[in-house]
């Protein structure tokens, strides 16, 4: 897992790896729900970090969206026009 899981609206925890330079030893971290929130945990395993994020998702959290903010906005507008 090379990239961090990103969220757009800031309402879900997220994980990161040394890609961001936060952990020099290659460990994974979980923060959230915002980028300024304190770190929740660190782990050696990507699987454990993902499990921590899943355990902390807000109720009624929908599927992840792959794309940038503009693409997400267009998708959300299309969904609301249905």
C-alpha cells in the first residue's frame, strides 16, 4: 500500500504511510476524522491500519469514491438529479 487513504469531507478516519514522511520507520498510522485530529494509532501492518479505519467509519458511510474533488462534485450532482 503506497498511498494514503484520503477522504474529501473530513468525516472519516484515514490512514497513511511513510509516503507523507510522517513515519520514517515504514509503519502505518491512523488519524481522524480530520487531518488536524490527533493520531489514533500506529501499526506495522497495512491490514491492521485498514481495520482500524473501518471500525471508526461514521454510521451510514457510503462507498469510497475514486477521483478528485471536481469529479466527486459532478457525481454527487448527478446523483441528486435522479
